[in-house]
C-alpha cells in the first residue's frame, strides 16, 4: 500500500484540501491519503483553533472520497510534531510506503519544523503547488538543502517506491482556498464550509 500522509489543522477542512489529496492520489499513484488532523500546530496561534473532534467530524463530512481517511490519532499517541508521528508510523507499519504531502506554502517554513532533515530522511515528500508559491517554494531553505534529492516531476509516480531522501514538486491547477481566509470571513460558518466544498480548484 502506498499511503499519502497529509497533516494539518483542518480548521476547517475545505475543497483545497480535497484538491491537494486528489492531485497526490493521481500523480503519485497512491492507494490512500490519510488526513492527519493535528491537535495543534506549534508554529501557529491556537486561539482560533476549533476542538479536535469538531475538526475531525467536519473533515470526515467533507472527505467523501473513499480513498481519503480522516484521523485524529496524533492526539492519542501524544504527538505534537510531525517527526514524532512519522517515527511512530514508520516503526509500527513497516509494510506500508508512506509519502508526506505538503502545500508549497508550507515548504517556505519547512526548515523551522522540528528535525526537518530527519523528516526528509524518513519518508519521500511531495510538494503541491499553491498560488503565489510556484517560483519561491523551490528556492526555500529546505528545498535548497535537499536540491540533489529532487525527483523530476515526470517521475513523480515512482516517489513512493524511492528510498528517502527524495522529494518532488507537482505543478498544475491550484486552489486559492485557505482555512485562514474562511475563518476570517465568517468564523466557524457552516455556510463557508459548504461553499468551500463546492468551489472548484483554479
């Protein structure tokens, strides 16, 4: 099984998350994508963070694709950092081939993540293009540090089978939706969530 791991606050989940997941499923030839709903991102303000169970429930409602599974298990294992989650999964599920999925906007701050070098050395990483980051993301500090390990986009379907470090940048249609923008418009609005589910990626 080739599993994409897509972590985030999902506060709230929206059509942009679906777009990234379906892009990864298709381009990387994954069997499943797991949405890892984090208890709280150490790099973000938790003041506007909805309760974990509410975010998981909303994400499950939105993620109608049977290939996408939503879980809040990081809270159950006491993980606050991505590296802890990956260590746990790699150790306990050696038969699965994991790929970490992130948006291009996250690549710019990736070097600030705890043990980002180890993350790159534990699992392959797929970066999905985001508006405003097409040109800047490949110049990010983490991207430069692992420039020699970048897999050509034409070979992205082989990423899950590669020995890390290995990463690729996937261009294509981009979604302008963001959880922050949705919260700023109408906090915790069911109408916004419904609108985000209908909005097509750009």
